């Protein structure tokens, strides 16, 4: 960071990245329907409006169900896949893992379209459930990637020591492996949850009449009067995200302190 | 050495392949009950693999492994009467010291207080009394090793397996733990099988040692035999220092072999000094400490040979001299203890070297 040019670039980059997030709460408390400076006055009216919005609550509920279920299912699958890919060798292992990771590089639009075609073809009604299936498909690769590194860094002799001391495969997994990869599992849960909550295309294509939060917010932006309430919602979402990530980071650091490992930096 | 001890572990022609690589090439050996047994050999010779076939972590392709006269072919690792101290110690990092030590007692029907007492006892045995509540990661290398020992011994296994348990410790700690381990083994009377690549460690600690090269046992003997009567040049070279001197065999009669060793002259050897031949060019081996440098005016009842000092290496307690023998190009290394009043000789000095025929081993 010696060159002043690079420094200016870095500062400009950070402003570009975070300034919009700062604008969010500013306008959420601004006493005007028009999103523009100068600010006209302080109000909590938009939060109240948001709170009263029944449709919003239903979209939020749907999204929470989708993201929560997705996070749990994807992480569950991720645990098995990551464990298999790091510990066992079996025929066509590379190909299978490749297939699991494929949605990572496939455009989401294509995934959404294909799933829509398939669901319509086999006449599965579109609902929260179909969105969950789509989200599990796209978040499992993230889970596998995170958990593979967690399983990889696990010394094999821990497992062997547990066998040696009389435990079977299941109790060894529960008593030794699971606790040691727990920081990875928490990371995976959070990241899958966040990706699912954010995701728009699949949620929009596959949700049928069940509106999800991302699609609802997008819809509200067509009505200028609704925009401040959405900014209020955005403010709350930012706060919740920061809280969740802080909690995750807390657990990750505690995990490292507990196992006496070296902190190689988490996702925060 | 008592030979009446019953057999604890028996290998019968054990072969093991990793893919195409032939890692164990026909291991046959017995380890006796209550014995401190070492597997010694250079890196990659298959020591760890052999140890892991006892623990049950590694299957074998052909042959039989018996523990306490029971075939282990279908017995999984968690049901074998063995426990292991891993090279990395494998102390569970998310548990306290006492949780680690008590881990193997989970399936034990005893009450909680009885188990607690057993943990305390095991900790006391390895000198870690009062460390129970410590977090596992807040331990030094030596303490981790003791925890690993206590954790393995609390189950009172028939066999304790140790894979290079001391290699992570510094020299002082290692020497200290060697003695501790010997004491512990005498105290508990359990069969110990130790893997090491450190020949000194093996000699110090073991009742018997199997020297391994390339997946085979080259020699299995007690430390003294291994040191004094290695059965091949390779073993002799691996264990301690040995001088090799070219020789010719003059004749054999009635269990005695007459040879001519370059620089030493004619020597008559007993049969026990001549391990089975391998078709190599004949050589005699001599340990440095079996040769004595004679100071001017000193005489010896042993045989002597004149020589010239070529190199002097000072080691504090010892001095090593490299000496050319009897005007030949044969150079031997000999070691002299540095006792008060004994001078260090200079390079180029002509000296007499005393040696005795019993110290020789013939390799051919
Ligand atoms: N899982 C494995 N797959 C393939 N080859 C292996 C495996 N484990 C060991 N080997 C090979 O088998 C040989 C013996 O290995 P082993 O670990 O028993 O050696 P060692 O005598 O314990 O050596 P060291 O002193 O280095 O630990 C080595 O050549 C090693 O490369
Ligand atoms: Mg090894």
C-alpha cells in the first residue's frame, strides 16, 4: 500500500461497496416518500408501515421456511458428500463430486428453467417445497466446499484413536468427528441460509402462488409509496445479517481457541 | 532373558500390499507376553504398517496375525485387546484431560465415581495428578504424550502399541521419557510394542528388537546380540557404528574359521561370530569401543597392531580416532573415554592399537 494511486483505489472501492448500505438506514428514517437529498425530517413511520404489512409477513415466513430448510438439508447432504470425498475412495468418485459441484458454475437461470420444465412435466405443483428443492440443488456445492476443507483438516488419527478405544463408526462420528467439524457446519448453515434468502430467479420461477421475500421486495419497488417501507425492511435485514455473522464468527473463534489451532481467517 | 514367557502376538508369513507396492514381505515373528518389543528400521521399511496390522487399522493380504492365540482376521480394531499411542498423540482437542483419559470407559459398566477414580489413578500413574480439568490443548508435548499413555493404559489392554511416541519431543525430554516408559512397562507388565527409527532408543528400551528393511525382518534379537553379533552387514551398519575390514577366508574346521583380515593379520573365529553367508565379499566388523589406543609405554594382553592417527574427533566425554592400520589403507575408527589425565593424541602420531578376536564378526 505504498502507492497513493492504489490507496485511492482501495478507498474508492470500499465507498462504492458500503455507501449504499449506509444510505439504507438514512432513507429508512427520512420523513419523505421521495428517495433524494436533502433529508426532510426524522420518522419511524416506515417501520410501522412495514410492521403492518400482512403480505410482507407471509413472504417473510415463506422465506424463513425455505432458507431454514434449505440450510439444514444442504448442510446435511454436504456432510455426507464431504466426508465421502475426503475419507473414502470409490469408483467414479471424481465424476460424482463433479456432478454435485456442477450447479456452482451453471447459470441459475438455466437451473431455474430446467427445474420449472421438469416440475411442470411431472405435474408437481409449484410451492415453497419446489423452491426448497431448487435451493438445495444450488447451495449443496457451497456446503460441500466448506465442509470438505473442514473434514480435510481433520487428523485421521482422531478417528482411529476413538476406534482404538472401543467406539464404533457411528459413535465415533457423533463424539469426535462432528464436534471437530462443527465450526464448518455452522459456517455452512449460515452461508446456505444467506444464499437461499438472497436468491431471486429460482424463488421467482418455482414459488407458484407462495410469494417469497426477494420476489415480494422486487414487486413492491413498482409502487413508489412502498419504497421507504422496503428500505426499513432492508435496514432490519442488514442488522440481522451482521448479528448472524458475528455469532458465527464468535463460534468459529471459540472453536479454534478450544482446539488450540491457529487462526487462518474465517469468512469474516 | 526368560524364554518361558508365553506368546502374545504371532505373525505367520504376513504379506501386505498397497496397490502394487509390497509393503510387508512375509513377516514371521512372535512377541512374548510382558515383553518390551521394538520394531526398528529406516523410514519407509514398513514398521508403522506392521504395527497397524496389530491394532487392526490395516488389513493384511495373506498370512495370519494372532493376539493371545486368537486369529485377528475378523476382529475389528475396536474389539482388539490392544491400545495405541499415536505418533501425533491424537488427544481429542475438544475434551479436557480427564475426558480424554476416560474416553475408553464409556462402555464400562462401572459407576461414575469408580470411573472417576480410575481416571485419577491413570493420571497419577503417568505423573499428571491434578491435571484432569485442563483443556487438552493447554498441554506441552511431554504432557500430551502422558495423556495419550494414560488414555491407552486405562483400558488395561493386553498389548500397548506405540508409534514413534517420543519423536516429537526434544532430546532431554526424550531421554527422560525413555526411562519413564521402561519403568511404566515394568509396573503394568503389559506387552509394549514400540515403533522407532532411532536405534539408540530401541537398544535402551527393548527386551527384544526386530530390525526391519524393505518390509522384511532382517534380525530379531535382544539388544546385546543385535549389537555384538549382527547377522548382516546391513544390520551392523544400521545399529551403532562399525568398522568394516576386507578379509579372506583361509579355511574352516571343527566350527572354527580362519581368516586373514587386512591390517589385522590371521585370526581364528568361533562359529557364533560368523552369521550365515549371503554371498558377499568377506568382511570383518569391529565396533569402535572394542579397539583400544595404547599410549607410549603402555602394554596390552590383547593382540596389537601398529597404526597412524589420521583424524581426531573430540566429543566431550569421548574422543574418536581414525587410525590407519599396519601401513595399509585400512582405516578404522576407535573411541576412547576421556578420563582425567588421559591426553588427546595428535594427528600423525604413530600408535599401537589393541584389539581382541572375540570382538570380530565375519560377514560374507
Ligand atoms: N496408505 C498407504 N498407501 C500406499 N502406500 C503406503 C500407505 N501407507 C504406507 N505406504 C507405503 O508403505 C511403506 C511402508 O510405510 P510405513 O508407514 O509402514 O513406513 P515406516 O517404516 O513406518 O516409515 P516411517 O519411519 O517413515 O514412519 C512406505 O513405502 C509407504 O510409502
Ligand atoms: Mg512410521
